[in-house]
C-alpha cells in the first residue's frame, strides 16, 4: 500500500475475551511519533466523548488513576 510520507495511522483492535475487554494498537507513519500519536488519540477521545454526550473530563477523572494502577502492575511505565 502506498502512503505519503506525511501520513500516519493508528489502528486500535478491541476484542471481548470471555467477558474481558482486550485492546492493542498499531502505529504507522508519522503516528509513530509519540507527541503526534498521543495528541491524535486525545483529540479523537474528546471528540467521541462529546459526540456520545459524555464529558471527557469526567471520564478521565473517573478512570485514569485505575488504568494507570493496572498498567503499573503489569509493566514499568
């Protein structure tokens, strides 16, 4: 597949594994740059939250510390 040099993709795979949600991401092109990937994910998270009538600030406040704690238990950040 031909891609221009200044394009990138973030692909998020989500699956339900026996009632547990698993996800993984792939980065291509400029999306491999951490600042671009993180900013793009944040913009899309905020946009989807607002589109679905959810407050993105509330979602982050409610879930972020638990997510960080869970991930710290698996691997070093």
